[in-house]
C-alpha cells in the first residue's frame, strides 16, 4: 500500500507491503529510518500524529505508537508536549546514509591482460566441494569453535611438509601460521616487525603494488630498491637504511627475473649484518616451464627469511587461505598480532585444504594448470612474434605473466589508454615503480592466466595497431 502523507506534516511517500510475511510495524520503522538517514525527513521536521498516520496508512494506531517509541529510543525522534513528534536534530549524524555505492563496477574489456589473475573458470570447484564434504564428515565438534592461534594443526603440518617437499624449504608446523590470504599475512608481518623495532622496509621497484601503503599503516617508512637482471640490488638495499625487505625472488613481480645465486648469498649476509628480515612472497612459484623450480629462499636462511604463500594463484583468490613460515624470533609476536586482529580463516575451509592437499588432488590440479598456462604463454609468444616481431617478451620462464618491452621512447601511458579505447586492458610497467626508481625502458605487463588463446591473439593484434600509432585508440 502506497500513501502520500497529508496534513501539516512533511510530504513523504510511504509504501507498506501487505503481501510479505514481514510485519507492518517493522516495515514502517525501516521506512522512517531510511527517510531520516537519506535526508528525506530533515532534523526538526514534525511527523504526523499517531492517529493521523494510522488512518492514512490503514493500520492500527498502536503500530504507529510503537514505531515512534522505538525510533525515539534509538535517537531518531524527539517528542515534546505541545510540539508533537519531530526528527531529532542529530539524527542524520547518528545514522549517515551512503548516497553513492562503495563498490564501483570495473569496466568490462573484451581482452583483459590483468596481472595476477589465475584461470577462474578452471578453479577446482568439484574437488573443493568434495574436500569440504569430507572435512565436514570427519571434523570433530570442537572444529566449530575458535581456531587455535596459529591455525588448524593438521593444515599447518600439511603446509610445512608441502613447502619442504616442493619448495626445498625448512618449514615446520610449529612456526607455520594460517592467515586469510597473502595480504593478511603481509599485514601481520609488517605490524609485528614494527613492534620489534623495524622502522624502514625496502620494496622492489618495479614491484608489487600497494605494499608501501600497507607499510605506512604501521608507521613504517618504505624505500624503493631497484631491480636488475639478477633481481634486487643488494648494494642499494644496504645503503637504504632498511632492516626488512619484501621480495619476489623466484619470479620477480613484474619483471620475471629470478634472484641470482650470488644475490641470495648477499641478501642473507645483509640480513645478518643489520639484524633484519627478508619477507619472501612465493606468489606463483609452482608454475615454471623451462627449467627446474627455484627453491625457497627460506630454506637457505630460515632464521632470517619469512616466507608467505596463499592459494590465490594456485586455486582461486576467492578461497581466502594463506600462510606464514616464520623465524623463531618473531613467531610469538605474529601469533599475538593475529589474535588481536582476526579470528583467522574459516575452520572448515582450513581442514578442507588439508584434505585437498593430502589426497593428491591439489597436485593434480597444479599439473593441469601448468599445462594450461604453458599453452597460453606459447600463444602469447607466437602472437608477439607474428604481430610485433621487433619487440621482446621477458619473464617467460615461470608464472602467468610476462613483460612486453616497448620501443625506447614509446609513450607507455598513451599505449595503455589507446588499447583501453579498443577494449583491451593492460598495465604499463610504470604502474609498478616507486618514484621512478628502477625506471628503464617502457613496457607492458601481460597477464595471461585468465585469458584464453584466441583472446590473447586478438589482444596482441590490437596492441600492435596502437603501438604503431597510439592515436588509433
């Protein structure tokens, strides 16, 4: 029922739905709250009398009286003898309304070379449902309570064993902490290091986005450290004053270089010298194509390296599980920080991941995806060789992205903008640099994890057109 208020109160359209099981009184309360929050009813405005509103809406006066009493108790309304019922002066401040949506939908592109996205259509949903069902069947009742501070003991054992087996790590379950993904893990680590007296952290440039913003949240100063063909420049790191550094050593993000053996030794020596830590991001280390996988830096120096991982690239970002392999000196601090900031990943999901890895289905999925990504990588190589033969692709040995090196002096931003005009999304290498440190030749970061072969070829053809003449966008 829709009614326009009449009389000497404010004009307002009210609609009550008698076709739903929701009580009319609850509907009326919510309609009035919304009107006050959005400003349709302004502070100080007088509402109709309870009898007048009940007559107009065709409901009992008792419902209106109860509604006014509830909103009075919540601070939305005030009532004075001789003045009637009015909107409270601070009602808007008490319950502000969002006039614009918080989440803005991203533009849709025909071809999206976004970095860091795995093949979402290939997420092992059936295996995950099986693992959840098996976990639910086997789980003790205590699993439904709060998780242990470090995470599910069984999953921690499985993760540590996997890291030792696949990544040549030196991890143990006692120093493994389960998180709700990589970013949660990094947040816990940086917050804990700040508590341990670290005040400056080095970040690769070019390197992963937003890490500087996370560091700043905990009062840490972030300094850019350049990257060359051997990985992070340890001499520049030593000169920076940092006591911690965040690295992607197995497949540097975004250049794709692997940290050289010499630099690995230099990093460990640096960490010992400054009593510092190396934070190792193992974001896509499972996907290598042309040579044996590079072992985890954590295996070389478990007392100085904090290794972080997640299933965002191996399974799907929507499965929010990550982990930390921590040195003994900070593990208690990490556990305390986690306990004070979150309850951790859902317990059943943790047990499901353990079952998925124990059953061999996790490894089987990785083998299948390694083949899929290699086919897409090869399609990207072939398309660039056909349409952009003068340009180089780098960082091809592993992962789900490569860098297309543009001609010297090319306007990277203009190419990106022109490609977007033709519905091809790609990021410039400059998006990953801090303060132009590490700046070199322009390039495009080409993610191929969530793009099929035909889309890859179509996207490269568009890029060839706009690189030759960005005005074609």
